[in-house]
């Protein structure tokens, strides 16, 4: 009889153990299958538009909430319910973010986008914004095409757009124009009594420091053989600084009146080496001194666009008459 009771007790304990393990297993499965709370995807925060690129493909926003990171997909929203555009965060730097516009939802709202405007930002899924939206015809399809995934993270393209900010008033958009030119230099040789002509080759670099205002430096070199005497050489270094302003002209051309200062630095080491003829020595030194110049100059530069980035260039002024080519960058 005792053995029977012991067997019954062992059976009950074994049965209870099975039930407990089953309950634990079911609880574990239920915990794993339970949905994970990801937070409210409808939460928005406010940032300010600081810069809009001339192409309107790139915006610079504040990141005062420190919630925007490279690679985030976001939606610009007005009035907390009106979606404007879909974008991706492509650059994050110094509490500012650069975003690329991927899709425009409403052209009417898009026209309201401007500098210093506060906009609501929605991260992630934005499908719920369209549940009470007007018919689909009001939603504008993608207007900016991304050729590849790499374009989304292309810092070079963003930097290039940043370089173009604030330049809508400029007739010539880039900041720099580099050119090369050729001209003829003429002077009267009082020793020989002839009018002599030499080639001058010059290079220039102009920088646009404000809308349509340029500062330019020019260097030219004139090599003269047999001046001031046979078997001698004289070199004139032409250094000129100019201030210019750009005006639009017909036929893809620009007029750039200028005022500046010119220096002719003359090098002629053999001038005056005539010990046995004091008169000739004085004439040679006088001739070389006459080639030296320091003066105010004025004129106009004419640029005629040939192809994008390239110009035919001419300077017509009191300092020179030259012609050449220039490139903008």
C-alpha cells in the first residue's frame, strides 16, 4: 500500500512539473512575439531654413534639436499637417544639415519655401499625412532625379551648390576668371630714331568679391632685343591692378569698365656700359628711364562667351590693347 501511495505522489509531482514548463515556454514565446514599441512616428520638431541653393535641389537647415543625421529620410511639413516635400539628409556639420530634395508633394506649398522660414520636420514614414489629403492629382511626382544611391551622399555636389548660394544677382556666376592675352608694345627709340614694336604676352586673374565687382591682377612681359644698343637686351615687367564692374551686353557678351594702376618695371643690365662715350651712355640711361612707368589707367574689358566657361577677351584702355582667351571657374 505504501508503495502505491509513493507512486501516486511521484506521478502528481511529475505532472505538475510538465505544466509549469509548458507555462514558462508559452510565456517566453508570447514575449518574443509581442510587438516592440518604436515610439510615435507622428512626432514632429521645428527647424529653420537657412539657405536655399539656386538650383533648389539642396537646402541647408538648422539642427538645433540634434535629431537629424546623415541618411535620414524626412518630410518638410507646414501647419503640422500639410506635406511640402520629401528629402534625405546628405550632410551634417556644425549644427547645420544639408538635405537633398527627392520629391515635391505640392507646388503651391513649395512656392512658400524661403530663407529663414520655420518648418516642421517629420522623420521616417509619412504615409499617414495623406489619409485626408486632396486627390492624388495634387501630389506632384518626383521633380529631382537621383541617378544613383551615391548621389545621395555626394558631398562634392553639395559643396558645389553651396558655392552658388547668394549669387542670383551676378551676371557671371563663378568667382574667378583667368585669362591670357597678346598685344603689341610700341615705343620711340630716340637713339636710333626708329619706332620699335615688340610682342607682349600677359596673364590675368580676376576675382569677384561682390556681385559684379571684380579685382584683377595682370602681369605682362616684354622682351626687347638690341635695346638700348646692339647685343643688349631689355625686359619690361608690366604689373597692373584693376577694379572692374560687369554690365550685360548683347550676343552673350559682357562689358567690364575698369580703373587701375600700372607699373612698368624695366631691367636692362647692359644699359650705359659705354665708358668711352659719355654722350651715348647718357642717351642709353635716359632711354631706359623713359620706359619706366607708374600711372593710373582706365579702360574696358570685353568678354564674348564662346562655349560654357570660355570667353574671347579683349582689353581696350590707356594701359594696353590686347586680345586673348579667358576661362571662368
